[in-house]
C-alpha cells in the first residue's frame, strides 16, 4: 500500500512540475530559482554572522541585491548550456570532460566577474571599483571554484537532461552562494589592520634599544 502511494505521489508531482521545465516557463524557472537560491545563500551567511555578532542587524537590502544578481544568472546559464550541448554533442566521458574544461576556463571566471561587478553596481559603486574588487579576490574565488564545480559539472553533463541543468546548478549553489556572500561582504579592513599592527610590532622589535646609550651617559 505504502509503495503504491509513494509511486502515485511521485507521478503526481512529476505531472505538476513538468510545465515549469518546458518552453518559455523554463527560462522563468531558471531565473527565479537562481535569484531565490542566491538570496538563500546570503540569508544563511548572515545568520552565521549574527551568531558570531549577537548585536548585528540583518541587512535585507543586501539579500535583495543578491536575489537580483542571482536572477541574472538564470538566462546566462540557460543559453550557455544550450551552446555547450550544441558544440559538444553526446555523453561520452571525453565529450563530458571537454564540456567541464570549457565551462571551468570560460564560464567560471566570467560569472565570477558578473557577480562582483553586478553586486558593486547595485551597491552604488562604479564599474572600475567592482572590477578592482573582483581582481583582488579572483584567485581566492577561482581556487575554491575549481574544487567545487568540476565534480558537480561532471554529474550535470553526464546524468541530467538539458532542461534540468540550471535548476541542478542553482540547488548545488546554495552552499556555494553562502561562500560567495561571505567572500563579497567579508570585512577585509580588519584583516589589513591586524596585518599592519603586526608589521609595526615587528619593526619596533627590530629597532635597536637606546637604553645602553643612556646608561653610558
């Protein structure tokens, strides 16, 4: 009885969700899922920050900006995957490997730039300021990206139908988006201040003491 009820439930769910992954609705699904899940990643990160700093006030405008940038990812990813599937046809491991390589070399840096510059513009910064932040954080971002996305994309390109690619990526990115929120909104001024203080301490320790001269006089 229970297995039959479970099977009926899955069939019903598949029937109800199918229209969201067909035709024009697919673009809307990909767009909204990108925005919602990027905003969710920011909510998770801000919750972690609030635990560390009990007096901190949640910034919902920041979450709204993350939602906006996340929505812009949906169309970009949908048409990018359409192009990849058209150029590299099939599911042979060699073909999938080529897709993963091109995605990692081309799409990952571009999407990282899009994220930092887009968030900077929504925060009221200029294009050059957004590009500077992206340049400063690029290698930290890209090293983490190389650890996460090649395995995830192997699963994406090998097992999933094209219509589910973007939603799959958006679900996987809940954890990744939490990291992006942390990297974007991390207070680097505190780190720089600590580094400067340490450098001053080292310089002071290296200076010769004037006490022996005073004792001689």
